């Protein structure tokens, strides 16, 4: 399986992010809209297949559990929730803005 990915993302992380994005984009779609459902189900199925093949599931229910055969988007949601809970990000720096001050730091001349 070849994946296009940016930087240091693992194959699994790339699949997970793509599946989560497509799932969110179609979460309010009509369940009878086959095109929208397929749009989300294909990357979900790829993530599930990758998890089964490589044993990479990190959520409480393993990827080879039978319930995911009928709900691959549920697997994506479980894995994305587990992944986001494990991420430790540094807080973004906050700039103190004074009235009349520029919104970005000035470069020295």
C-alpha cells in the first residue's frame, strides 16, 4: 500500500487523519446518499484493513472485532478519539496585545 503523506506522519496516522476528515465531512449527509456514504466508507475501510493487517488499533476494541464489519466509521471514531487523547501538544504562544499595538511582532530594521 503506497500513501502520499507529508513529513513524518506514519502510514497509520495518515490513514487515520484522512478517514476522520472524510467522516466529519459527511457526518450530516443523508444516510440514503450513497455517494456521500461511500466517500466516508472507503478511507474507513482502508484504516480498518490496515489495523487488522498490522495490529495497530489503539482503542479499547480491536480492529479484528466483528462489529466493525458493519460500522467501519465507528472504528474511525474510536481510533481518532484514542489518538487525540494520546497527543501532547505544547500550548501556542500568546502575544500580549496593547491597544494600538501591531498584531504581529515587528522585525528590527
